[in-house]
C-alpha cells in the first residue's frame, strides 16, 4: 500500500512539474481569408516578452485572398494580427491551429475552434473598449475602473462554458491586472500628488499578487509589474530619496529587490533595453548591463538586449552620422528646416509636457544656452501629441525661442516610436553631424566650456 501511495505522489509531482513548465513545444498554423479589397500583406506578432522584439514579427503576402503563418510555442499567449493599420488580438495555444476570415467590414470570424476562445476574446474587446477618462477626479476615476472591471468579469463568467479553463484564467487575470495597471498609470501620469502624499489610494495593491510566475505569458500582468516598478521609483524620486539621473539604474535595483525568477528577468530586460538609448551615468549603467549579460539569465532575453545595443550603435543617430534634414513647427505654426541652424553647434533637447525629468532639467539647459549663445544654437523640441499642452508647458517653463514641436513621422527619425526615451539630447555640428549622442546635461556643459 505504501508503494502505491509513493508512486501516486511521484506521478502527481511529475504532472505538476509538466504543468508548471508548459506543454510540449508544437508548431501551429494561423491561416485566414481576406474578404476585403486592398490588403497586400498581413503581419503576425506574438507577445513573447514585455519588450517589443520586432525580430519576432512575421509578414505573410496575401495570395488569392489568403495568408498563413506558422508559430512554435509551448504555452498559451496573446498575439497580434495587423493589416491596413487594423489590429486584431488573438489567443494562441499549443497544438491548436487557428482558421479565420476578415470580413468586408474588417470584422473577424473564427472558423474552426471547438472552444470559442477567440470568438469570446473578440467580443470581450469590442464590448469593453471604451476610452478611459484620465482627467476625472480620483474617486470618479477609480469608480470608472472598478465598474469596467466588474462588467468584464461578469462577461467572462457568463461565457465560461464557451471557453477553455486556461483561457478563462488568462482573461480573468488579464482583466484584474490591467485594472490595477490603469490605476498606477493614472497616478504616474495624471495625478502625481497621489504618490507624493500619504493616502490610501494604493491600498488596492494589497489585494494584488505582485510576483506570479504562472502569469509570465500574460501581457496584462507584465504590463502591470512594469508600471509597479515605475511607481516605486517615482515614490523615491518625489520623496527625495534618489535623483532623476539614476532612473534606469535605480529601477534595475528596485526590480531586483521586489521581484524574482522569470518575472524579474522580463522587467530587467525592459529596463535595460530602454536604458541602452539613454545612458545617463554610463559607467554605472554599463556595469548593470554587463551584470545581466554575464549572469544566468535567459539566452533569448540576452540576445534581445545585444540586438538593441547593435541597432543603437549603428543607427542614423550614431556619433559621426549626419542627421537627415527635417521640418520643425514653431510657436506660431511657422515651418523651419533643421538646415537653417548654422552656428558652430546645435544642441537639441527633446522633451514633453508630461515628462517630469524633462521639466526638471530644462532650467539648467536654458542657463547653459544663455551662457553659450555666441557659438551655439539650442533647440527645445517637444514630442507632445497635444499642441495645447506643449504651449502651456513651454510658457510655464519660460522656454526661449527657438522651441518646436514635431509630429510622429519626424519622431520616427529619432526612434521615439520604439525605445528612445526622454529627456534626450543631441549635440550636432553646423553640418548636422552628430558629435554627442544623448549626453547628460553636465556633459553638454563641459563640452561647450571646452570648445
């Protein structure tokens, strides 16, 4: 009898271990028919990790109105289909092919699923996609989030018999963590006083499991954790515990303090990838970068970081490269070309009205610009999407002329649609050649003093 019990325990242990690690790897097919005109290609992007890794993006040409992708996986996860700027989120699983149709009105129909996971997912997204109002007072905002979460959870429970148990758990966790993420995001971007002052706003975090290895493939969960680490960092900033210049270094050690395992790896990777293009305190940053790359971390994540380093060092903005000429729009909506600046040096300060570190550093940049006005131009360039916010902020900060705003197409030249973060600085010569790429404010001042 004892032998039987031991054998059963061993089998149970093995079963649990397999469930923890995921099922066997399998290759699935995602295929579809396009019933609308003008679609030449479809793109497929699986959410492998928190950091956007565009090497995973597959492109399929549409031939005779059909497309097909192959993808190998061992765990359920979210993926994205993109065609003609339309985005469709789908749920992919090992050993389960997906066959779908894009209808003439761009709605999506799933053809072959025994369990209606993606059909329910599509309904979930369409019924609960209302834009959140981040300008509401605190109580009304949290009521808005809580009300939407209850509706989503009710919808999921009402459709439980149509979907798999795995997808039910996935969608429920995605909903809960996404709501928590939005509450943190609201405080970070729209109501920082909630972080600066003692209050009970963040009590909702007491009900949230911060560390959960089982959710490593749930993009909603990872997004939450990323926002959580940013919240902890801002708490230290606004309570005068650290300086702005240490951001990626501080967030690296905060993550190591509060997280572990695969979750920690994901957050560290996201932090390091962003920091690569924003190396403030370069020696310290390079130290933590080397620590990660030499440690026992995922080979895939290490390669992702190495690829970003290579792209950064060989991009259009590398030292010695000449920037393409581009158009700027000033206070009075007048257009000006970069080539109009002909002094010895041009220092560009990229900022935005919502960026706290940008606003903190601008007074020092204005001081430097006045000191070196004889041989240098300083251009303050905003990446704000809202012109009114830009105008209000530049008036508050008393940013001198010339100051500009650039649209999303121009922003792409500098990589702001990918992983370039602000504040971001460039020092150019009078031919538009990059001399310094994203130096610190102190490094800019030292360079101008010496030249």
